[in-house]
C-alpha cells in the first residue's frame, strides 16, 4: 500500500538535488546573456566538468579538489568561448555549439581512456542533517537534509541576484547587455565585462556538472547521458525567467520537480497498470512544466538588447 | 612573421584557433567513434562490423560486444570495425555503409537493431548478418543468423532462486530500461526463480522507459528501496542502470549484475551477475563462415543455453553454504531437464504487486 504522504515528501526532497545542476548552470548563463553573450555550449561544459571532477576526486579522495578541477574545466572552456565570441566576434550560436561538441567528446574520450584501468565512481557527498530542523516533520527531510552543494546552489542564486541588481558591478553588466555603446561612452570596458561574465558563466556551469557527480550520482556516463539535456534546459530556464536570477530559481526548481515526479512515479509503480505508455508520458512531465512556466512567467520579458551582437568600438 | 595591423593579427589568431579546434575535435570524434583499436589489417578476407547502441564502459551488453569483436579480430585475424552509440536514426545508414564498403559480416548487438537488420539484410544478400541478444521473430532472410531468447532464461531463474533465499525483507526488484516482448522473459524467469525459493517474496518491477538517463534510474531505485523495501535489485538498463547501481551502492542494497561480471561497478554490493556467454554463440557462427558452411545456420534463430551465475565475490562468505548448494543443484536440474525454467514473454509489463 502506497503512503501518499511519504510519496509527496520523497518527490519534494528529490526535487532539490535535481534542481541543483540546472540552477548553477542557469545562474551562470544569466550573467553571460545579461552581458550580451549566448553560450550554447553549457551542456558540453557540464559534461566535461563532471568527468574532470569525478576523475580528480577518485584519484585524490578529495571532494574539494574535484570541485575545483570541475570549475577549472569550466573556466577553460569559458576562456575559449569568450575569446572566440567576444574577441574574434564569431557567431555565438556556432561557437557555442562547437564548444558543446568539443567539451562533450573530450569528457567522453577521457572517461573511456580512464576506465581502461579502473571504473571511476565515488560516493556522493553525504547530506547535511541540520540539527533540530532536519527532524521537523515533512519540511525536515525536504529542506534541511540536503548536501552542501544543494544549499550552495540556492545561495549562489541569491547572491547573483543581489550583485546583479544591487551593485555597481551588476549595473555595468546590465548596461553592457542593454546598450554597449552607451556603456562604453560611460567608461565601461564592454568586452572585459563580457569576457568575465562568460568565464563566470562557464565556471558555474562547471560547478553544475561537478555537482551532478559529487553531489548526486557519483558516476559518469558517456554519450551525453549524464547531463542528459540539463544544460540546454538551463538556457530555456534563463529565457523563460526573463534573465532574472530569482525567477531562474523557480524555473530550475520546476524542472527539478518535474524530473522528481516522473522518476518517483515510475519507481513507485503507481501507473504500472497503464503499461509502458505511462512511463513515456511521465518522462514528458518536466517539459510540460516548461510550457506552464512559459505561460505564467514569460509575458512581458525582454531579452538583453545586445544579446548575440558582438561589440566593436567605432 | 610581421603583421600589418591588429586586424591581420586577429584574423591569423582566429584562423589558428579554428584549425586547432577542428583538429582536436576531429581527433576526439575519430577516437570517440572507434575507441577500440582496430586490429591490424591482415590478409584475412573477412571484415567484421559491429554495431552497438549504448554505454561500452559498464561491463554490460555493449561492452561485451566490443570485447567479443576484439577477440574475433585477435583470434582469427579478421579486420574489425566497431560503431558505438549508433542512434536509431543512423542504423540504416551505418549498416548500408559497411555493406557497401565490403564488410562481409555485420553484427548488430542490441534488440533495437532488429527491424533495421531485417530490412538491410534483405538488400545485401551476399553479406552475413548476425543479430543478438534475443530475437524472437520470423522475418529473417537466409543471410541472417539470430540468437534466440529461448534457453537464456536460466541465469535469471538462478538469480531468482538466490534472491528468494537471500532477501531479508521479502521484497526484491528488477529495473528494466524498456519493456519489450523480446526481453520480458528475463523478468518472468527471475520472478519464477524467486517464487520457487521463497513464495512469500514479492518481485517488484520498474520500467523507466529509457536506457540513457542515470538520474531516472537513481531515483527509481531510491523509491523501490524506500517505498517497497526492496533489498535486492537487478538493473537491466544500460546507463539508466548505472544510476540504479549508484543508488543501491549508497544505501548498501544488494545488486545482481547482468551480461558480464559487473562487480567492478559496486565491489561490495554486487552479489553476483547473470552471465551471458556470447562467445559460445559467436564462435561457431564465425567458424561456419570460415568453413563455408553458412547454409547450416543461415536464416535460423539459434537457441542456446547461455545463462549462468557469475562469482559471488564478497558474498561468497555471506551466502550460506546451503543456499549456494541449492543454486548449484538447481543449475544441474535445469541442465538435466528435471527443472523446467518457464519461458514467458508479454507485450506489456505486469502490474506491480
């Protein structure tokens, strides 16, 4: 007999680690796109960072080393992407897709070579049971029994929003994205801002990929079956959130919730009497939520005016 | 090298960057598509092409196909080419390309290739086609030989007997990536084995609907463990199965692997694996090709007793001697016909208990 109360708590508790990688990646992409640069390579960057972080953690036994290595992989890809798009002015869509394939296959290649000697897997970071709060009924398991990377993802989102809307640096980023000529006239180094935002965005995508391994699954899988489209979903979240970090939290969580509902409903066998078709329908739930998100939040949003437009001083 | 101005320098740097990216990408993609070193082209007139559709790093079906193909190249001196991660939409093009390039043996390892193989084989009657792991149709031409599902249930039945005796919660489970009639016998054989050893045990089944999402597998396993109190899990789900294994390992839930000995995926929780001795099927097929006696097997679905249980590893000292004896006696009984393993397959999965 299924306890529906426990099922709901399980779904909500699972939704947060499933939100985590999408949230990191989408916050990073908010910064990149707010400055005027689109990065379609997030999916590949997350995959490469996942492999690098797994490999380093497996070798050293240190989660921190693995996380930093994942960030470094993200930064490296970010430097490449910003050089090609901001410095060289290459079409951002094409450059991003090249980064996607390059990073993805670098990760797969490295993994297949590494597994010739040993199978790479690590125990994910254990959840932190916050004293007293984790014992609260219902909310305890949902909110106060998650691992440190989950909590950090929400903290990053809040800080990102504060920086973007409450600081001079955030104002510069928004100015560069809306009107780079005016920003340049005001003395802002437009391309430097863009370089830094793209690199920051890729670094956060790297943390997103590393979090999938270190904070959730503890393994890597080739053929883009680990990240499984979450990088592209992060881009969708950014658009539908109106390039707003706070709304991106809601968007990322909706996808995480959709994944959790699909996976746990499938696992519980609730709809098994409907046959295999039920599974396929349930797997579509995250994307149905995306449509709902569009309808509710997308009205009136406007992209940064200079998004995908290279800036060259006249 | 002198540059007239910054623009020329920039263009040159851009060109170098693009060339480097293309070269690196090309090398990576070239290796990615064929990570197993080709055997040295020999004087052998035989060229084997293997198609697999999924992960080749999990000691599973795809990995096994690669290993067996390598073995053929090394043992018989055949030229071997391997195409990995072949998507549904690319199957026809890849097979046709191999046939047109002069590959005289094409091996499609995975039930997702069945339809395409039937169609392409009909277009290239002079090419030998091999279909594995479980074909149960009647639409193959004389240039095709297929490994049938009958008699492969043995390993799953034995795994069921072992699970029935070892479960402490009377709840065991199987996670099957997708439900297909050709593969459904694996669940029913496992269930029959469990029931024969422990009629009180329940056998849960989850079908995620995907072979390629570790996250779904992870959450499904977590749900079976926490909600159904499953304490033994059998993942048959490729990359999705890796997520299952990860969840089971984190919660110290016992696992049973499939195809190859998958102990490396979870050294302390993998009780055993249901082995599929693909070489026992492939080797005679290869010999028939070499001997020119293909007509003895062409157009046939060959059923062989290929399933068995792998080593117990860490569980060798945990599984009581009486249980190990029971499993051995059951295997003997199946071999001599005194125990009949049910062979059942259905188009739709059964409802969960």
